[in-house]
């Protein structure tokens, strides 16, 4: 496999965190924005979304049409969308902040989970540099399926969803972008639309509330929207409460803004173990990792841009030399800043030439229902043309909704089951599932 060095991943963790925090801070400045419960209590009260995911409209305002980042990143309000800061974690802080971990809503969700069945993996420690401390961990036996230590994707624990780490369809580039929605992404999103490309967009909860039209456009354009936590931290270093909050409030934010609740997520830095997977499973979430990493986030920062460009070229070559003749890849790239988005626009035409398919993760793994809402589906693999994906059939003319209403007898995941990637385990906690079902109303 063409994995990046685990050592590099952990030592660079602090650097990427700093880059992302800096990017978030810059955007904020330019925008001027501010045991199993036996109780029979009702599911936590959650706001129902006013957004119809099948009929999203985005106004033509400077923030949604300009290619000037200074203009794009000016704050705005969305008519009909109420975001009360008292009901949410503090933006870009751990999601238990602002008293969220003591709220009735969260307390009820937490108590609905059978914590006696949670894997006993400890809360990990971070190093002074911001990476992970592997001291004392049995890396050879890897009892906790800790990806950061071993790249393990098949859990050792029971009733835990296995990770997806590749596209099962051969000669396929799994197109994914982390850390959005970025306020200055108009040119990038227009480019993807012009190229008729759909990606899996892993959105940070804080960014979704800061830039709601950005998240709306992601769904409207037919991209596969997924959860990338509230504040982008090393998940194995967080407590059970913190992990649950990071995932839950991001799902809640995406539902509020777009009208859909993701069933897929990506841990920051890929840092996940069976304890974290168990918590995610309670929210009906499955982790999506990767098997190729461009390191694009580091371009022009800790890594020369031409180094990242060479990595892109190497991965493009793999599309024609037989590397992915029997299964595809999932490539880690980012929407984090204008450099990463410019690199994507530069190399995507070459990627399309080198690979038979360039698709989002849902399509390339035949996952037709990536959201809790059954009315919103993704076009099955083979039903769309090569280099197209989620909701392409529904996209039609420019500006049409990129999602489609569910058809009866929607195809279940097929080829992805070969690796167990889509063999989802039902949430152990019924109340946790019910809590998210409230989103799906």
C-alpha cells in the first residue's frame, strides 16, 4: 500500500493543527463573525431543520458569487436560519464547551449509550509538540485497532463499524476534501461543477455554522456531505464525553443548515481507535480514512509546494500503471485554503485522464443512502457516467439540486461489502439512534 509514514503523520499533527487554526482565525477576522439507560424519557430535543435538502436555494450575493476572498469571507445571515450561540459549543473549541456537556439534550444522549460495552482503550496523551504519545502501546498486537499506530481499519471490538479506506471499484480515484466549508471556495466549487465532479466533503461543524451557504452549496451541487468533527482535534486524546460531543454537534449543525444528517465521518489526522469508533457507531457513523495522502495542507508551509505537486504526479501515474487495477483509492486532500484548492483545480483534469472514474466515496462504494434521511439518496455506481457521482442524474442543469429523492428498492451497498467497509453495525443504543432520527423529520 502507498501509505505515508505513521511517524510523519504524528510528528506533523501539531503543524497541521496550527495551519488549520490559523486559517480558521484568518477567516474569522476577515468575516468579523463572531451503564445502559433504562429511563423511559423522550429523546433529546433537537431543532428540526427548516432547510429542504431537495430544494436548496442560494442567493446571488457577493459572498456567494465573488472570487475575491476578502469579499467571500464577509459575514452574512441566512433568512429563516436561527443560530443561537447559547445552544451550541463555542466555535473552534472542544464541543463540550459553552456548557454543552451539561445540557439536558446532551446528558440524555450520553446516558442513552451503554458505556459498559465500550472498548476499554484509554484516553491517549498528546506530546508537547502536539502529536501523539505512543509510549507503552503494544503496537505489535495493536489491541485497540489504533489507526495512528498501525493503520488498522477492521475493529478488534464487537459491534463497531469498520472503516472505509478505499474505493472498491477498480481504477477509481476517491475524491475527498476535508476542513470545509471554506468561505473562499467559490472558484473551487464552480470548477468542480464545470468539470461535473462530485466529492465527499468532510465538513467541520464550526465552519458549517460560520459559513452556512458554503455547506448548502456542497449539498446542492450533489457532493457527499460528511462529518469532520466540531473542532478538528486528535480524537483518541479526548474523553468519551468530548468525542460524543464533537461528532453529535457536527451532525446537528449539518442537519440544521443542509437538511441532511451524515452517516459517515472522518477523524482529524485519521486518529481513531475502537473506543472512538464505538462512540461514533452509537450515532450511526462510519469512519472514512484514506490510502493516499497528498499532504496538500502543508504546501508552502512546512513542505515546498513543488513537493506536493510531485506527490500529485506520482498518484496520477498510479492511475495508468496498474496500481489500482483491482480496487481504487481514497485520496486525502483539503478545502482548507486557496493553495490546496488551486492545486486541486490544477491537477483534476489530469486525474480524470488517468483514472476511469473520479468519484465521491459513497458512489465508489455503492452506498446509496449516506444520510439518515431516506428521502435523500446517491446515484449507484454504474448508473452515472465515469467521473461523475452523487446525484449527478438529479443535477441536470446548472443550479439544480444535486440530490435525488429515494426510489423504492434502492440498491444496497454491494462491492464495498467485500472488505466489510459497508457492513454497518446498528447503533447499540436505541435512544442514540432515536435522538438522531429527530433530525431526519
